[in-house]
């Protein structure tokens, strides 16, 4: 997978495949470097400690005549000590013995005053000289069996040596005088670098092998994600019903698929709601235009007759004026209802106060009986007499009037019966308006709250309704935190119920 750019002038971005591959190799290289560093210091300490143990064993092979000569010559000058050493070397070839045992090593003696005498410069290497404080520190510390302390120091030629110090009196002694034996660390350093070179070569092979093996494994691991990317590219507004598989064997990819599926469901619901809203808006505009066109056409026809100047009786003139006045009132009511719906959609301004629904219904009783005419009206508020709610009195009265007016329109003028019942249940006050009209079919009950919906166009025309009363009532109820419910079946009447939360 190659890194792709995103247009001219923008930096090239690496793909997830390239980033994971690079970071994995970087982590592997860092681990190998850490292991190599740990191995270097561990092996260095091991080699130096092992060499110190070897030098510790070398103390046993130091020729006794060297120590005797040095002890006998303490307080004399270096030249006298050298003479003693040469005279001792002439006895039994002990000079050759010293050359064999101490070849390549440094050997020095430190007296009680801290003076350092090199005992093997001719046959080995020059002995490094430590600071007096280092010798004094060693003199004060007793030698512990099984533990070997060593020091690193440079001799006069700049060669680093590993030094071991021991009391000249034996392994159990302490203090001064002391013997110092040392060995150059060059051979040990060469072993370390050789081991590091071998480890570096193996690490490079491991990185190359990891690169070769990890690429197909990573590509296979990312294949579900690649398939999701390809599927997303094919999804558009017309294919929002597509869903991703959620069992691909990778928890992260499965969670991503679940998230995408949830997003697609929400988008599908949003697009469906948008299409439904557009359809409702077109129907709303068409219904509003139709409702306004009818009275305007009627008024225009009467005006054309009057403008012709033909003979017309006073009674006909009054009839035409009354018709025009009625149509203008109908248009005024329609425009007021539309403005009220706009205000309710935008956020109603309610004058909330504590009130009792029972008292509100009793205030409307006289008006309701006048609207009912010869129909039978029953008011029952016993079950909710003490109930209190928080609401706007005028708006709630408008709901009751709308529901009661709807019941009046759909009941027989003489045999009609309308009941208003107030009760309390489930923490809410319920005002039910029940009639004995023709009822509403189940498939139409969800449509009665739509704006401009009319179950019987001709009956609504005679009564002057525009199909907005129930929509306005539902919006007012929802603004109070409540809702409208409908129970109806053909031939048994309908019951509209206002549900309002108790205070």
C-alpha cells in the first residue's frame, strides 16, 4: 500500500499500513538495542569479574623471592631493591621463573607510607599508580573471602589495566604493606566488541526477517478494514440500508463496524424524516393554498357581479355582502391558526400558573353547552377535583374548545351526546372528550393530528373547518409537557384525551 497525497500543496500522508510497519520495526530495533546494551554491560562485568578472579589466583604464583627482597629492602632506595632482586635472580634461574609467571602482567608493592614500587616492569607492563586516597581506602577495608574488588586505571603509557590489591601478609591480613597485580583490559575489550559485532549482525538479520514476515501478516490483519473502506466508498444517499458485517474476528474492527452501522441507521432515519418532512411541507403548502383560494374565489365572484352594475335587489346585495363577510372571517381564522402554529413550532410563550383542571372545565361549561345546541353534554370532574397542574389557562381552554368543537361537528345535532371526564392516573391529569359520532378507522387515527387533514372534505367545508384544530391542540399539549391520545373505532364514537403532568 502506497502513501497517497490529498491534493497539491498538501503534505503526503502515510497509510495506516506504512505507519504500523514502520513503528513495529522501530519498536523491534529499540528492543534489540536495549538487549544489546544490557548484554554489553552484563558481559563486561562478567569478564572483568572473571579476570579479577584470575588475578586473585595469580597472587599464589608470585615468586617468594620478590616479596622477600621487597620486604628486606623496605626503607632502602629503589636501586638497592633492584640489586637485591638481581642477586636473588641468580639463584636457580628464578629470573626465568618470574618471566614465565608474570609475563604481560604488572606487579607493584605499596609500603606503609604509600610509596609504590614496580616489581615487574622489566618482564611485564608498567604498573599504574592510584591516588593515595584509593590505597588508604583499601588499607582500611578488610579483605572478605569470596568477594573480589577490582579497579580500572591507566598506566604511564595510557593503557587501561584491571587491578587487584591484596595485603602482602596473606589473604587473611589487612592494612599495609600491599601488593598490586594488574592486567591490560585490551583483550577483554576485543572480546566484548566481537560479541557486539555478532549481536549487531544477528539483529540486522532479525530486522530484515521481521520486515519480510510482518508485511504479509499486517496486510492480512488490515484486510477487514480495507474492505470496510471500499464498502464506505460505494455507499451513497440511495444505499443507506447497507450494513457492515460485525463478526470479522477483530474486536476493534467489529466495534468500528457496529459504530458505522449505527451511524448508517441514524442517517437513514434522518433522510427518511427529511423526505417525510418535505412531503408534509408540500402537502401543507398545497392545502393552505387550496384553503385560501376557495374564499378568495368566492369573494372575487361576488365583487365581479357587483362591479357589472346590473340590476340587483337590496336583498341579493345583503346576501352577497354576508357571504363575503363570512368568507373573510374564514380566511382570518385560517391565517390566525397558521400564525399560531408557526409560533408553537418556534417555541410557545406560555403564561404558566398553578391551576385546577376541574375549575377550568366548569368555567367553560356554559360556553360548551351553547356550542352543543340540542346535543346532550355531560361534565364529570369528581375523580380529579383536587388535581393541580402548571399551565397557561387560555391555551388549555383552547384545547378543550377545539376538541369539543370537533365532537360537535361529528355528532348528530339531535341525537349527539358529548361527555367531558376528568380523572387522575399515573401522575397526570387526563381530560377526556368522548362523543357518539361515527368513529375513526384505525388506519386514519394517526393522520387526524396532521395539519389540514380532513376525514370528510364536504362536511368540513360546511362547518368552515380547515383541519388545523387538532394540530394546534397537540402542539399546545406538548408545550405543556403532555400529549393527546385518541381511542376510537368505527360506529362507537371517539374519545380524545388530553394528558397533562401534575404539579
